[in-house]
């Protein structure tokens, strides 16, 4: 049996982890959804990343106590949520799929959910109004949820996860179905929820850019196994290669670069150029001049999170966007 | 939740220094804040599920359309109680007390109106369970500090309470109507005071039975309409089928076939409570069976569906 990676996200923490998965296995008949996954998550926004079917939602549901693992353990705030109603009072959950009643207003629904979360009725009403204000739905709070747009429904889903003031919330694909503007607003809301109110967040997504822009740390699952975990900034650090994009004379530029002994790989409409040392930039400058190629972009190349799903995350010449469809996975740092 | 936190105080000294007598002011952040108030945990969650179940059944907090069905049934049942009281009052006035006693009263009410209560339960009951599963709201309950058992018991208690209220309201309209229809209402009440516990007991018997069956059927589908049609069919079809078959079969077999008339099961208990046979059970061979058997049969039809309902929801959580 191969040794499975076990991970603690982030730098060493003095506080105990909020979530601990220990050799977590979940099988549905012959299908293995989680295969011996172990990791610990601390305070902050942590992305749980993976393709569809990687086991993200299953892991979240096990942490919340909605599913029982086949073997292993999953502790939230030091307890098993399937056994402890006390710990569930401090958790919030925004499911991926529909979870809203269509006939009641957002204010009515949130008030009810706050009461189910243990808040007294008068406080629940106030909390519902405040949370809907936070989610940007204060003016619409008395409309039936069934008449809301997809973006508004996503906000109500987030609001119901927050209404009882949990210590930690689980967001399962919170940007699913949103247009780019709605996505950005939702990500802002998620960031604000942690940074202004200190609520820790486990953020599940298959969209690399969402996780990259929102999360401090990531846990990467693939085929039910833990692939990577750690700080997002460690994964998106600059590589030693340079991204070059020119308007014309591409072939001549490639010849000039290769003549100087640097390695050139096609990459997202431009070239990725790798050299032995800092003289790489001089070589690129000289090659561009000699090839008479109008320079459009020259930037140190950052690794994209999508590359985590490839065999060698540092040495790849192909985008992984086909496997994990998303916009903007490749991320040159700057444009001239 | 704590009161809004003042984020900025306007200094009155500075204001007066400028020569203006301004009142002291505070700017409050009325947006989202952390909650440091009381948390009542699982007990509050259970109450909330019950309260929401009552509101859902009666259409409160929902649009006008959600109120039409339950309140139509309530109005119809109250109307029947009112009509019976009016008829009794008229009989008393024009034909004397003996004639008024012959008009159907409390012991006959559920024999007359039970089918309306069954249809009420069939139409309204599924509304408490089906949408929560169809819309996925059930998952939001189960990640909060209540269990699946708390949820289903809360829903069952809520619907049973509503059905009990719907069953009792026309009986009390009838009681008050008959009381007011006599020249001496106080004397009528003192003569019939022991009807009150009987009304409560028979109302409870019919409410527990109908609500449990309705919620059990609703637990098997996410579509309210399917559950309603099935339940109405079950109550309506079982009546002529078992009545016809039990007439054809003599003796104990006929009596047992008659026991499967689902509409009659709580009415037999009603008859036992009042010590009288109502019109619809009068022709049922099952009425000749012993009282303990009739009561036990009713209890079986409450306990087994109730247990199945609990099992179905218990499976939702690990």
C-alpha cells in the first residue's frame, strides 16, 4: 500500500485545527468517493479544490454529519458533527444545489433558520435582517424567494449559513451558476465574511481562479485522494520561466531564442521561455530585437493552481483548462 | 444579538466649541455583527420546527394561495357545525327538546365530517414534508442543532395540533350553537358538560390517526400532489370497497374486512368514547367487535405508520 499524503494547511498554528480528517474513506457500493484522506484545517479561508467527482462535497457532508464515513474520522471544532448537536450550532452550510423554499420570503426563511439554529425569536428576526443586509438583499427581503434571480438565491443561501453566527461555514460551490459579475460579488462577500467578522470558511470549488483569488490555503483532492495542501501563495509562486507574447514574427523569435540556447514552449498564445539563470531576460531582449518582433507582453510566469492536477506542476507546457474548464488559469504576473 | 455597536461618537464639546448647540450623536453600524446573545440550542430548534409546521399548514407567512385550501376546509367544517347547531335550535324551538336531541350532535359529528377531515389531512399534510425534501431544505435542518427525529417529531406534532384544532373547532361551534339555541344555556351546559372531554378525546383520536397516515404517505414522495391524490384515493376507495365486500362476507371475515375501512377506524373509537354508534359505522360489521379490539386496531394504525415515518426520517442522518 502506498503511503498517502497527510497534510496540515498553512504554517504551524498555536491554535488547534478547526477541522481534522483522519484516514477518511467513503464508499458508495463499489465507487470510492474518498480514499484515505487526512488533513487538518485551521482558521482562515481554505479552498477544497478538485474536479467534479473528486470527493469535495462528500468530504463536506461528512464534516457536517450529513454522511457517515465508511472508515476514518472527521472532527469539526474537536467533535464529530454527526453525534453533537452542540457543535452543529456553530456551523453553517451553503449547499451546492437548491435548498431554498420558493413560497416564503427571505426574511421569513432566515428568521426560521436562525431559530432552528438556537436563537430566540426576537433575536432571530434582527439577525435575519442584519444578515440579509450583509448579503445585499435588505431591500428585497420580503419578496418570495421563488422570484429571486440565481445570484440572489446564492446570496440567500450564504445568508442562511451565516444567520446564526457560526464559527465556521462550509460553502459548496458558492459561485455555481453565477455570471462573472455575480461571481465576483459572491467572492467579495466570502472574503469580507472572513476578514471583517473572523468566520472561518471551507470553500469548495472546481474553479481554480475562484479559489486562487479567495482562499489563503487549499486542499486539493483528485479521484478521492489528497493530492496537495498548503498555502495558496506557495502554489502560485513565480517560476523561473518567463512568458513572452509578440504581435508578429513569432517563428523568427523562436529561432532566435533557440539559437541562444534557451528552451521555448508554446503557452496560451505566447511562449514560455526557460533559461539557466538571470541572463534569460537579456537573451529574450536580444532575441526580440534581432527577430524584429513587436513585444506585447513580457512577464515572470506564475504557476496556476490548475497545474496541480498535472503530473509535474512546475514543468508543463499545456493548460489544464480542458480538464477543469475555467477562465484565466494561466497567470502572467504583469503586462507591460 | 447585541445592540448595534456605536462606531463613532460625535464629541459634544467639540460641537459646542464651534458655537452650535448640537445634540450628542452616535453613528451605528447596523450591518452584520457577531452574535453574543443567548443560544437556546436544540430545544429552540425543536420549537421552531413545530412553529413553522403550524404556520405552513395554515399558510401563514406565505402568499394568499397557500391559505386557500386549509382555510376552505376549516370554513366548511365550521359551517357544518353551525348548520347542525341551527337545525337543533330550530327543532328545539318548533318541536321541543326531544326533537332537538334527535338532531345529529357531537357523537355523530365525526361520522358526518370525518371524510372532510381526511381530505384536509391529505391535501395539507404533505405540504409539511414534501417541499422540504424537494427543495433540499431538509439538509439545512440536519446541519443545525436538531436531529432528524427532532425534525419529524416536530412536523408530526405541528400537523397533529393543527388537525386537532380543525377537528375541535366545529365541535365547539356546535356546542356553543346548541347551548345558545336553548332558552337556558347554563342549564344546557350543566347537562352536557361531560361532552367536552369526550369531544377532546374523540378529536384527538381522529387527529392523531389522520395526521400520522398523511405524513407517512408524504414521506414517500417529494411531490405534494402525488401524496394528496394517493391519500384521497386511499380514504375514498377503501370505504365502498370494504363496505361492499364485508356485506358479501358473513361472520368474522366480514367484520375483519370492515376493519380495513380506513375512514371508519377513528370513528369506531369516537363511538366507543361517546358510547353511541354514529350513522356511518352503524352499517359496518366491525362495530360488533369488542371495544378493546377496535381501540387496539386504531392504536395499531397510529403506531405502525408513526414508527415507519420515524424510520424513514431517521435514515436521513447517520
